[in-house]
C-alpha cells in the first residue's frame, strides 16, 4: 500500500474505487484538460488509474489521490511523483505533477500537496532531483512550480514527443535538486 502523506489541509492517499467517477468527470472537463491533447473518456480515465497503481507497485511512489481533511471533498484530483514516461534529453527523471478539479483551483492545494510529495521524494525516496514540465503556455502550472522553489531551465525546454503541434507541443522544464 502506498505511503499516505498529510499536510495541514490535505490527505494524499491510495486510490479507491469511489474515486473513479469523480476522476473521470475531472478528465472530461475541457478547462481542466486545456493543456492536454484532449479530454478523456471514462475508459481512458480508468486505464490511467491502473497505470498509476502499477507505478506505485514498481517505484513505491506515484500520483496520490487527494482529499480534503475537513471532509468537505473526498476527492479533488491527484498530486505526486512519477518517472517521466518518455525519452528526451533530461530523462531519466522523476516529475512532480498535479491535476485538480476546478472547484479546488486557487486555494493553494496543488502547491501544498506537491510540496509534501517532493519532501517524500527527496527524503524517503532518496531522489537527487525532481523536475516538472508543462506546456509553455500554461502559466498557472509554472506559477505553482515557482512557488515550490523550482527553477526554470531554459536550455531544457523541449518539444514534447506525445503532444500535437503548437501551442501544446513546446514545453518548459523546471528543476529542483535535493538540499545537501
């Protein structure tokens, strides 16, 4: 079972069957998926959760389901760490990433949860560096990366091999190394 992480307001936890429906709704939301090639069907969303489970089995960390500790929202999305699943000039690498439902935007949850995931990555998982990538046009995610203390590596910017042509193809790379 994956390690649970707690912050002041959030629980990062193992996925449950009752997360599948709200996750599918999140993945079908055009605004949530604005910087991805398309929205996902229920089948694609469920398959993604299966890949997340496999990542936890292989690596001991992954994309945790996120819920609010106050009980007001049992599922708001995911935040966590994953091995970058394609080859490019900066791989192999581990990425911190997030995807939250719109009702959870603007409250600092992505930053709070990502900080906990990165602490786990640098601590218990023993990672030397964590990266984050996003489409160059995705300023909201870049703002979270900067709040996490990550630094843009302009020399690392790249055209994502799994994305369609502009504006989504060109991606920026942010990095943070473990403190000694």
